[in-house]
C-alpha cells in the first residue's frame, strides 16, 4: 500500500514537472507593450527639427564632397558617409546653396558657385537617406526594424509636409540654401544623377525681400 | 518495484536535464531554422553548421516547420541537452521571443539569423538582412521598368514575420508616390512557391491586365512565374522576387523574372557562428541588431552573382 502511494506520488510529481516545463504563457499584450510605448511621430519630429539643426558637424559641403569624390571616391566614402549596414549603398549629409535654374514635377535644379547643376527632390521623398545620412540613429535603439523603418517614413513625411510650401514658391533665379541627404552606391558614385533629399531649406530671395 | 524504478529514473532525468557535462567535449551549437522546406533556409542552416565545424564545434540542425510550438520543443530539447549556443532563424517575430528568452535565461546565447524577433534583450544579437532598404531599391526599379504606370499585384510572405512587412513597406514607400501605378491585388502566399502559383492564378483571372507583380521572396516569384507561363502572360507580367535563391538567379539570367534581391545567407550564417565563437571566448558586448546589406540583382549585373551570393 505504501509502495503504491509512493508510486502515485512520484507519477504526480513527474506529471507536474513535465507540465511545468511544457507550457509557457506570456501575454502578447505584454510583448507588444514595449513597442506601443515608442512614439514614432515625436521621435521623427525631434530628429528633424531639433537634432539635425544642431548637428552641423555631421554635414559636408556639397561642392567639397563632389571634389573629394572626384579625387578619391574610396576616401570620400570612408570619411563622409554613413549607413546602418556594410553594403555598397551609403548616405551623406550635405549642405550648400545654388540658384534655381529649372523646376519640374519631381525636382528642382540648382546651379552652384562652380556652375555645376544639382538636383533637389521636391516630390519623390523616399528611402532611408534622411534617417541614415547623419549617422545619428542606430537600429540598436529599436525593439524591431519595423519601428526603425517607420521612423524613416515619418521623417520623409515631415520633410514633404514642412518643405512643400517653400518648394512650391520657388522661382527660377531664386537662391536657395539647403541641408540634405544623398544616397550613393560605392561601386558607381554618380553624384550628378543623385537627387538630394532636402531636410532644411532657406530661400534667400525671401530674406532679401 | 520495477515500475517504481522506472518512475524514479524518469524523474531524475527530468530534474537533471539542466546539467551539462562539457569537460573536454567540443561545445555544441543548436541551429534552429524556421523551415527546411525552402532551399534558402537549407543553405542558411548548412552554412551555419559548416562554419561551426570549421571553428571546432559540433552542431545539429532543428527544423521548426514554420510552427512556433515545434520551435518551442526544439529550444527545450536544446536547453535540456546542454547545447552551448543557439543559432536561430525564428518562425514568428512575436511568438519566438519567449523561446529565445528561455534560452537566454538559461545562459545560452542566442544569435538570430535573417529573421527578427521583436525584442532587444531576448537574443544576444540579431543578424538581419536590411530588407526595407533593399525593397526601396527594388521599388525604384519597378517604377522605372513599368514606366510609372499600370496595374500590379503584390504577393506577401508570412504575415507574422517582420521581413514580410519590411519588404512590403520598403517597396510601397517608393511605388505609392506614383499615382498611375495601381495595386489591384495584395495577398499572402506564406513564402511558399505552390501557394504563390495558386494565388497568382487567381489574380490573373481577376485582373488579366496586370503588368507587374512584387513577391516577398524568390520561391513565390518562381510560383508566380509558373502561373504567368500557364496563363500565356509571361511576356506581359514583370516579376520581382527577394532572396537570391538559385532558381531565381537563373531566372533573372534567363529573363524569366526581372530582378531579385540578393541576401547573403552564407555571410549571415557565418557571422552568427563567429559571434557564438566570440561569446565562448568571453566577448559579451554585441550589437543587438546587425543589419546586412542586400543587393538588387538584375539582368544588367547578374554576371556578378551566383546563387546565394557574389562571385569571388
């Protein structure tokens, strides 16, 4: 009788151990709560309107960059570009100025002090250049890459919303000062065909009026 | 008495399953992958095993068959068997967090490969393809190839996987800027070739005029291609995949599909094994998320690539 009691006790204990090690319950709400606490809108707005204006050390003069790329592309990429991964696509944060020489539905074309033309995106604000060019936002700060990418989309949205009025009012002959981000492929860095994603714009014509 | 001994033995086995005898034995690495029903993941797992062997470790591959419950069993078995590290390709961004956490709590480092879990703490490090940025590039190509107008479809992967949405969102972040490009169908085929073929057959019946389809992986792109061939529309529909799998690379070369995005499974797997090696040697500071760049492969640059990677 006693043996039977021990046997059943051991069986119950064994069953309990097996059940305990077989079931893990964690609320999905608890898992998702970590992401819900993150305010993408505020983060993107803070980056674009507070962090970027204070981060002038991260900017490269566009004309200087063009000359550096012509002289030694590899060194220019190593010195001035950022990217979250080690691939051929890299991003540069640039600033500069130029006179508006033409506009179309997607771009504003400027001529700089060296009489070179450069292309500023006015409609097609996409990609991750605006987020990654300054090298100030790390994917390590996010619970998942979807949030990291949402930040990029929100920054692009804010750029479009904030800069549309300035871009629409531009006229040929206006002088524009800009801060922007560009994407270049290390294997084939063709700066002339690359659109600058604007982050900040100043129409100097307006200041002089 | 006999039954009593068996019960006692089973109990001792269960209670003692956390003990590991590593003295003098090579460390063991468990390689837990979401599915071995897709050649890309087979290559990923085998590359990890090969690198582990090169580094002097033994390894075993576990197939989760896209089933989180089975994945849980694998983790429990790996922990119980005293594995020293887990190279992990998760089945579910949310559902797999608990498995990685359990291993981490048992002081077993977890290195995620390719697929992400939604946590910064559950895994030691996550080595992830930068799917979003790659699909921005694919989106630009798609817009250019379709000349900014026409109707198209999208075939999504597994909806609980972050890669599915990072790819879709990267693509749409570009394509949605062009109002003359209209998506007429968006459906999941769960990264499966046969399902994609069925989905594409339905899409072609409902929308016979589509001129493009964006697929969340190469297996689905190849399934979509089969459907377009069967419908006599292979020349009409431009197809875009993602992965850099062998048949897709050959299909780009042969002009059957327009592009794929080359992930580098060997690089990802070897990186994971190398990080495990570093962990064994005392390293504890790892980047939580380590994005790996993805290249867009088109007929123009196909000569630079082979299945799953670049030519040497």
